[in-house]
C-alpha cells in the first residue's frame, strides 16, 4: 500500500512538472485512452487514471492503433519511446545512438543536448529511478517534446 501511494505521488509530481504542452501535438498519456475519456479536460487526472488502470499501455496502444482518436503523430513517438525506453535512455546518456536518432527524427528535432540534460536531472531522482518503465517513458516523452519545441 505504501508503494502504491509512493508511485501515485511520483505520477502526480512527474505529470505536474511536465504537463504543459507548447505544441499542437498530443500527449498520449493525457489525451488518449480511458483517462482522457473520463477526464477530457484534466490532463493530470487523465494520466493518473491511465497509469492506475493499466500503467498507461492502453492509452499508448490506442494512440498508435487509432491516431484519429488522439489527433496527433505524437502517439507513434510515444509508442516508440515506450517500446524502446531502455535503449533510448542508454543512447541519451551516451549522447548518440540509433534509438536516439530515430526519436529525434520522429520529433523533427536536431539538438538532443537539452533532452540529455533534463533526463540526467530525472535520473538523479530516486522516485524516478524506482518508477515503472511506462512512467519513465512518459517523462522522457514530455522532456523531449518540451526540449524540441523550445529549439
């Protein structure tokens, strides 16, 4: 029970920290799946609901299977990040690699330095390191989306 509350706290903190969306792209964890159906105007509540329901896999899967339901190419990027998170983390830490290049191409972004910096900060957080991979993937998606829109 204590771990559940800790995980839920981490979700709230990570969702609040990265909930802003400066592009017209869709955040699959907030804008797709069951959570978006229940909480269409509250991205944080939607993300929490999706995570509680099935760790967000339905939201990401529905986003990639029926893009029209989420209205964005971000769903495919989110699916890629979710499917290859461990390899992406390794590439980002190294500063290069095939998975990082693929993600950057999908996001039409050329500079990964801000992503590397922000992911480094997240990796220094114990709550982040103990989180499920789906939460880490969501955080990476939000970091990359924010960094790419700023450049």
